[in-house]
C-alpha cells in the first residue's frame, strides 16, 4: 500500500471515526462527517482496496453496508509511514 492513502483529509476523518466509534454504514459516516455521499463512497472504496477498512454485512460493495476498520493493519501502516519519515517509535 502506498503511504499516501493515509494522507488525505477525507480518508483520515473516516478512519478516525471508525477507530473511535466503531463500525458504521456509508450513509452514517457521510452524515456524521458532513460529507457528500459521492465523496464518502469514493474514500471508503479506496480504504477498502488498501485493506485498511473492511465491509461487514450482507451486501459487500454496497454503500449502505457496514464498514469496519482493521485496526492492526492501520497500526502497521502508520508505523511503516513513521519509519519512512525517520520517526522511529
């Protein structure tokens, strides 16, 4: 995964919401973050493709599905990014 996936405000806000509040549907995420559905759907799709967010529920690939974060993957990616910047923990 390219580090730039985590360097987008919309994707970062979505990740923060999923990490802090837990699973949510696409429409609920957009409503909570005041995002247009199209912007939220695009960002969620990118996060799913990157493997940071997973779709849970009966209708994978449908915007109304429930999205969950893969916290261990997020922490691995952030650690890799910090190492890349020379910011060892």
